[in-house]
């Protein structure tokens, strides 16, 4: 039962008499996740002071101030249990009531400062609500809301008092006079340069740095990596500066973190303890699957073979970051794996995975695919399902319904439109370059002259192959020609693959080459998998967005309406990117281990950043650039980008019988292939976002001049171009009109939501079966006369990654494809949900966000309808995988709450689950 808060603070009736010449403002302060307040807070530990927004003090230039009020121990309103500081400490949500005396000319409270005078402890200030209780002209019912959502650290550590502004939003020129100076001072604090040296958890520092922390040269040349960013040779987006000490022998390099989970991220950018723990749990589950002992080593223990622990650890944790604690942690997992009991596949008693008589490796007989040994394949699939039973019951989608569909040519082509990397395929507008000689070109004449011909081009790899192939892998630079047969809903059929090596003539493989054709497709899939990981996923979403976040924190006040609009789309991204650099992207990290590009992976990513342009990241522009869409020709100008129409189809009736609205797009572009699931669904999502952004900005910007005169927006955009992405000079436009502002914001929100969802959450569904997306290959194509029925199986086994790498790939794909239980999805939470509505604008903003949500719900119905159309083969394909990566799922319920523990319990669902998260948070 929730208790009523008791009165506490300076103005207790027993010790203070109200000054009749002053007004009283009463405040309710809500503190969460702070065990210190539950146990220790008292006296003058925390001081609070209000500032007027209406009138300023002429001596300070700031708003008129109240006197300090001190938070004392208050009554508990609600109890919760959290895992705080890695200890299960029962913490409480506490609400304090404070009373402030203010002068009669104080007016509306617009800000307050908090001074945490305790020497050790921080607390999490969630929200504050203020109201007058004796003002003759301001009703007591009128509330002034402050959503804080931030940690307040001791002033002895930070050197600064924390300031929080009300939830009112203002363009800079409209800032109330009492807040103008405070607004400027707060931004100046965030922009100020900080002294060199290691930064601490309490520092609020947002600054840029190059990627000079991926290598670890002190451990030898094998761990040395070039600095990315700041040079024409290795251009790259900037990252968050983390304040780690420079390497002793090379001051241009930053040393790595002490541990893979211990590094600096600004307090307000850190993911919650609960989410971090869930990610660790998912990490452990992946390790469990990966570390299930081989039948050949049933007796192996880390004491008998200590290198085993180190070897395994280095695939998940960078060498420099492994501590004794990390090793103990991994050893405990290994011990758990050896004791793990799995149900018997025959319904008998459970067995241990360490029993060599029962254990079978999940990929031991994978080569049965190529000998039509269906009985072996069934056994492999059954074993895979059994192995996964303790962590997930789902097979990768690509083999869940049809075990052989992934090997079909048309399924290979379909994945270029609806797979995990649907953003590389291009229309073949011109002939292939001169590296293919005329006799070879004749073999592709029909494809080349066909207007419905397309190309998957990974020829950029050629300049890297001498280095890459010197490391024990076998890679080609590839170009693949595909044609769309039949109608606009046709599938893509690959008709030719060119494979190139430096210094050699290109080799052309055609479908009639049978076995060589299958091997060539492996090489194309491997190249596409590397491009997907390094470019489509990491570079084009995670990396390019990071400078926008830093600039937003530094240049846009929290009172700025665009800061409020973008904030939900930046949740946890800086933290997850820092984790990626510490575990995935670093020298010897997971991607270097899995991908054939190895130690040159990030160099390749840097090389392809040279092609990146912000103006081409808008989905319509991207489709036009790749020739996958053309400008729509209209007879007349249409006033709005979106309209909702009612359909007569009975299938669109709601359960109640009422007719539902469908979402139709009057887009600027027309798809070349109507059945291009990523583009078809994506254009609808893009249009819904664009409409919402337009309506939101309309509330604050009346014309183009308002945009030009917005000094914070102009400084924000300039810093993004000149600091965050200073290595890319092309592709930027000025934000000097309302239209250009809407375009930039829509593009940014699209990248963080729709684009990331499309390239991330299908990874296990398609890559969880390594033959479909092999990340490295160990054999070049043989001569056709050298392959026969007797040696083909051995060749395939030697060509694919070894079993260790394939199992690691499965674990990683599983880990990356999971939605966390506290995910917030596009259209679920308006910019005002955590805060009260904006005065004067509340009805229009809430109305327009409701329309945005309704549009997304209509898009959900559209996608469901399209996924029912079996004639649209690219939405299902031979593997029978419905395309749902851009299904918004705005109605996704929160995880069920355990009555016993009273906390959210994440469900084990389809890890290829639909839903578009607001932000890049995995």
C-alpha cells in the first residue's frame, strides 16, 4: 500500500513560520535506485534552489532565486528491489515534499539546482513536480513539471551543481529571460575542454576522438592497428572520447579499458543495471552453447589444459582486457557446461553433455547437404535443436521450415532484397567494367542488356586481397549479376558470378557450371556477410550516428524541442558502441576472429566510409542512388506525403466489424521491383516518420527564418559536419529551411530505428546457419576437372570455416539478434510520456503523435496483408520466412511481471522477433 508523503524540508511548521510577504511553492521530489537515501540521507546533505523563468536578478543575469531548501529523510511511498552496484540491495523509491519561500515577483519556476553535499554517494533524481499553494493569480492545481532522469553525484567529485530545467520547450530566441543565462552556462559546461587524464563515472564530458583505441601494440605487432579518423588514408566518423590514459610508448594511442565492461560513458548515457545484466546473461547463454565440450575432450579441465580457458576467452574478450576475475568467470561457466543436463532425445533419462557416448557436434555432418543425405541432415538439425534447448528452442529461420531452401538460386537472390543485408543490391545500369573481357561478357549479354538486371558488387575487396589472403583464408573480389524474371513481383535469379584476384584475369562462373557455381555462391555470401557486419550494420548505423549524439548533447539545450524529439532515438547507443569497440571491433576481437577480413576489417570499413554521404542516407535517396527506385511522375502536385484511405476488403475489418484504415503512401519514388520487402515496408515507415517530424516541427518553427535564426541548430549542424564527420566533406546540405531540417531529422531517426532494425535483428535467422552466410572460407575454387563425387565432400569440409568458428558464429548471431526486455519501440512512447505535456502545445503534439502511432499500426496491417500474398515470393521465399524485420509492433506488451518477485521477467520468444526499437541499443 502506498503511503502519503510526510512534510519535510526547511519549512516544517514546528520550526519555521511563514513570511506573509512571500509566496510558497511546494515540490515533490522523486528519488529512485539510491540505497544511500534509504539508509543514510539526513540533515543538510542535499540542497535545492529554484530559479524564476519570468524575472531575472539584475546583479546575476539569472532568474530570481529562492533560498536553499534541504532534503531530509522522508517517508517511503513505494518499495522496489534493484541490483545496484552489483549488490542485491533493497532500494526504495522515495518522494520528498519540500517547501520553498519565494518573493512575490518570482513568477513561474523554470529551473532548479541541486547540490549533493555528501562526500561519497550519488542518487538518481527521477522527477520533480512544483506548484504554488498561496498565489492569488496562479491556481494551486497548476503544476510545473521537471523530468530529470539523471544521477546527481557529490559536488566534491564533480565540482558543479546540477541544474535541471522545466519540461517547457523553447527555441533559443524564445527562452524566458530568467533562463537565458542558465541555458547558455549549462551548454558551456558540456562543451568545455577537460584536462587530460582518466575520467570518472561522475564526469559529464561529451567530446570527440578518433578510433585510436582498437589496437594494443604493447602486446606485439599482431595487435597493432592503424588510427581511424583524422587522415585521408583512414577517414572515419568520430567516437566519444573516453579519457583513458595514452599508451606509454605511443601517445597518439589511447590505452584500452581495464575490463571489457569497465570504461567511461557519461552517466546519462549508461544503460540501466537491469539491461546490462540482461546483456551479460545473454552473453553467458551464448558462451554456454559455444563451450559445450567436444566429444574428443570429455575429460578436459582448465587445470589440465589452462590454455583452453585463455583460448576461449580471447574469442570473446580482448587480450588486454582479460583480468583474473574474467578468467574465473569463464572457468565457472565451463564448469557449469560440464555439469549441464540435457533431456534425452529418445525420452529417456537426462544425460550430461560431457558424456562422449551421447555427444555429437552440431556441425559434424553438415557436408551431407551436398550429397543429398537427408537422413544425416535430419540428425544434424535434431542435434542442433537439442543443443539449443536450454537457451532457445528456435532453429535459425533459414532451415526451420525447409532444410534445403537456402541453397536454391532464387533464395540466394531473394536474400538480397529481404535478408539481413538488403541494402547493397544495385540496378545494373551500365555494362560491367573492362575487367571482364568481351568473350565473357557475351555469356552475360542477356542479363546486361536486360532493364531488369541487377548487380551485387563486392569488387572493392580486390585491393585488400593480397593482405587478407596472406593470413590463411581464401577470398575473391566478386561481382554477381542477377535478373528479375516476369512481373514486378518477380524474384531475383543469379546468372553469373565474377571472381577476381589481384594480378589474375577475372574468372566467370555460370549456373551451368554446377558444382563450381555452388562454390562461387559461397564466396559471394561470405563477402556479403563481411560487408554487412562492417558497413551496413556497424558503420552505417552505429558509427555514423555517434557524432550526432555527441553534438546533440553539446549544442542543443535540453529545453530545445529538437533535443527532446531526438532523445528517445539515442538511448543506450553510446554505451553499446563503447562495448562494441571493447569486445567486437578491437584487435583480436570477435569480428576479426569470425570474418575473413581479419585484422584488416576496420581498415576496410574505413575505406568504404569514403563512399558515405549523409544526403544519400535518406531511404528514398538511397533507393534512387542504387537504381532500385525511380522518381514518380505525377499529373498534379499532391499536397501531403501521406494519406489514409479506407479499403473495402472484408479482410481488413476489425474483430468488432468496424472498418480499419490502411496506410497508403504518396511517395516521391516508385520501386523498380514492387516485391522488394525492405524497400516496400521501409518507405511506409520512412513516410510515417517524416509526417510525424513535420507535424512536430510545425509546432515550433513557423517559417524558414525560424530555422535560420535558431543558433543552437546551426551550431549543432556545423559541429556535426566539421568535427563529428570532418573527414567527409561531400554530401552535406545546409539546414536553412524548414524542409531541410525535417529531412535531416527524418534521416537520423530512420537510421536509428528502421535501418538498424532491418540489418540487425535478422542475423540469427539467416546467419545462424553458417553455410548460408559463411564468414570466411578456406579454399579457392578448384578447376572443374579436379572435383568429383569422391572428393567433393572433403573439399566442402575444408572450404567452410572450422567447427569452432561456426559454433562461435552461431553464438554471436544469437546474441546480436535478441531484443532486450526493456526495449522501447517506435511509436510506443511520445517525447512527452515521461514528462507532462507541453503547455500551449500539448494537444497538437499529443494528437500528432497519436496519428503517428495509428499510422504505424496501419503499416502493421499492411505488412500482415502483404505477408499473406504468396504471389509475393520475396516476402516468403523458398525458406518460408515472412518478412517482419520492419514490422513496427507498437502494441508489443511489456514482459509479464512475476507476482512473487515483482519485477519484469523476460520471455524466451522468437529471437528474430518483429519490432523496430527507437534506438540503436544492441
